[in-house]
């Protein structure tokens, strides 16, 4: 019996209805997109966030998570999947907090900007947006034939697809400014007492002393940073230098050759490791199966002479012709051939580097001799010579803090500085890849703690910022606890 036409239509309708129910999550109500976009997803003290606005926040959060994921992959780390539920809840919480902070800032009159403040924020936003457009061009349009205005427009369009716009950066600048003002509000009545300052100072001195006892080189590193230094370990001295640099072209060539040498050295080390393995297996009483295969592969290269090699290797105290014969046979083994082949280009490249260095240093020898003559002259003002001749723009007025443990500088510089026996001594020119260094032992750095006055301001600022951050966190927690916050995450799922 054939099914009737009506029956077939009913069956088709049932299948379509089942598909609709499946795709819509069994929601029989057809949603109006405009109405759906106006659904309230979040309410903070009566201020509502609609689905349309929240979707934009969520998309931005997702794009940032995606960027972080891609950055991790670029650095070789496995990509972690984005937890959609966690992202949704985090965005809800962050949006609620942002709305609440806006409300508090308004209540406190902190969101009012002068024309100058607004102009400064807009200028910063435009600079940040221009920077991100340059990054977009680099990552998305490298090698593109687009240029000029066409490239600018393409970059803007790509940025928009990534959820990045000038308005977003302006909003971000305003948010940053608002948070800064709320932080200032949190610290409005904060005072760091002399007792707190002294206690923190004493603690830092003891901590730094203990750290430098374990790692004295850390002192030099700390001095080169902007952080306050609370203690000086024993053995440090001030050293000033006159740097007469090699020509930049010569420095670049030397570094390029050194890079090539490192590759050749790696090849030689690999070849030497194979020889060491072979020699160890020959002398071993028990050879592993892997080493047995390895040795058989080596011996196979000698053909009929393999037996003679084994015979000579089994004898102790070879001398004369037999020793010469053994060395000749070994030279025919692949591991020794590879070692010789790896050593030859390394030696040639080293000779090339040596010749280049001699030529490069010869070009600055006349100036070096002139400066040395002036530096060693009776009554010479070394500091004045530093000002006149040195081409080290990063040298502090006090010079460099150096000790035998210093790792901040190239080894030749540190060794030369520490070879000076007494304050006032001047070194002969010390060669490094930068050029010739003429060093003067300026003074010893006394061991012991810094004075409180020397570190007062940075220590005060550090304590103030830490305490203010603590107060601000407390204010945030209190404001959030007292707020009327309603979240409707389920409305984002339909």
C-alpha cells in the first residue's frame, strides 16, 4: 500500500519541525532580533546592560583571549582552549565592576574632565590606535601590494574585524584615567609614618645583605636598574672608562663571523662527541648493543683492514711503527674523518676572524695611543678625557661598579678592571668586540647599608603605592558587597 500524498506531507512537516526544535534548543518562540538585543544581561544598582552591549564586551574579551592564545603558540607553548563559560562569567563580573566604579566615580565627582585632560586622553588614544594599526599592517599585510591610503583603510578594516577601533581606545583611555583618579581618591588621607619607613628600611637592608651574600653579582645588576639599592657588599670598586670603539662596520663584521664560528663550533663538538663515544667503547670491557652496532659501522669503512685495527687496539703500550699504523687506520674511520672535516672550516674561519680583528684594531690604534699618552701624563684629568674622547654614552658619572663576581660586562672588561691594584691606576688598552677600553680605578665602594636618606623617597613611594593599592582593593570589595548586582548569563545562550 502506497502512503498517501497527505501522509508524506505530514511526515515532511514533522521532520522539519524536529529540525527546528533541535537547532533552536526546543524554543518554540521565534525571537525578534531587535527585541532579543534589548534583553537585560546585567543590572548594577538599576543601571542595565543589554544583550547588544554585553555581546560587544564579550566579543572583545574573546578576541583578547584569542590573541593571548596565539602569542603562546608563537612562543612554542601549546594552545590552551578558551573556556567559554569561564569567559562569560569573567566578563559579567568585570563589566559589573566597571559599571559600579563608574557610578562611584560619578558620585565622587571624579569623572569630570577638563578640556585639557580630555585632549590629552584623546591624543594618547589616537597614538595607541595608530600603533595597533602598524602592528596589524605588519602581521596581516606583510608582502602585500597595498600601500598608502589603500593600506591604511585595509588595516582599519582588519582592526575592526578584530574588535579594535579608535573609539575603543578612547574608551580605554577614559577607563584608565578613571581608575587612576579612584586610586588617588583611595590614598587621599594616607600617610606613611617615620616608624613605618624606618622599619621597612631595616627589613630591606637585611634582605639585600642576605641576597648579596648569596649572589654578589646581583649588586651590579641592581645598580644598573632604577630600583633603590639598600646594601653594598664587599669587593666592589668604581671604574671609569674611555672607550675608543671599533668602526660600526667592523663590529658588525666581527659579530657576523662569531655567529658563523658558533655554528662551526657546534658541528665540531658534535663530531668530537662521536669520537669520544668511539674511544670509550674501544676501552670498555662491556659494550652495549647500540655501541656494538656503532663500532661495526665504523670498522666497516676499513674493509679488509678492520681486523688489523681491532688487533692493534687490543694491544697495550704500542710504540713506533705500530702506533703510527694504528693512528693511520683510525684516521680512516668515519668519526675521525668527520672530526677532521669539522675542524678545518673552524680553523679557517677563526683565522679569518683574527685577521679582521687585527685590521679593525689597527684602524683605531693611533687614537688609542694619543689618548693613552694624555691619560698617563703627569697631572692628567681622566674625567676630562672621558668627556672628550670616550664614546660610551651609557657610562654613569660615577663610572661602573665592578667586582670579581660581576657578570654584567664582557669578561675582558671585568678582568681588566679588577687587575688594577690601587685607586688611581690606569690600565693599558683592553680589547673587546666593542673596541679599546682604557680603565681607571676611581674609588672603592664601602661595604655596608645605604643611608635612610639616600633611599627615603623611593622607599616612601613604594610603601605608599602598596598601602594605597590595599585600601583601594578594600573599597572595591565594600562597594561590590553593598551593590545591587543582578546577572542573567542564561540569556546569552538563546
